[in-house]
């Protein structure tokens, strides 16, 4: 199974601050969309909240210690990995 990490990083190496992106470059966002569309994306609870909605045309999966209604979530990385193996998932993206 291939696990990809995709993130935009500012010059000072920040990838996020206060649940927002440190910068917005259209080219980066287009690359993110092109790269992750049609794939599984895995994110933390705060990232999910910051997005405001599931990203379209992707299977959105959230890691959260608390139950989440209407969202595919797992309470631990081992539980997530077990499910991905069960489904024979070939790759996913951590965002």
C-alpha cells in the first residue's frame, strides 16, 4: 500500500496555522485537486473542520478520537490501516 503525503509549505516551512493555509497559490490548489481527485484522502479532525465540507470526488476519511456523524472516521491509525488493508486499497493521500 502506498501512503502519500501532500501539503503546501510556505518559505518558513509552515504548512498550516490556526486551521488555515499559510498562503493560497492557484497553481498549488490546482495541483492538489488534480493529484487527489478520485483517491482516498485522510485528514485529522481539525483539517476536516477547516475545510467546511467533504472535498468532492474523493473519499474523505477523518481520524478523530470522537464519533463523527455522517463522516467516515477512524479513532486510530491502526484501525484505519486495518480497514484499508481489508479493502485492498492500493494508495491514499494524507492531507
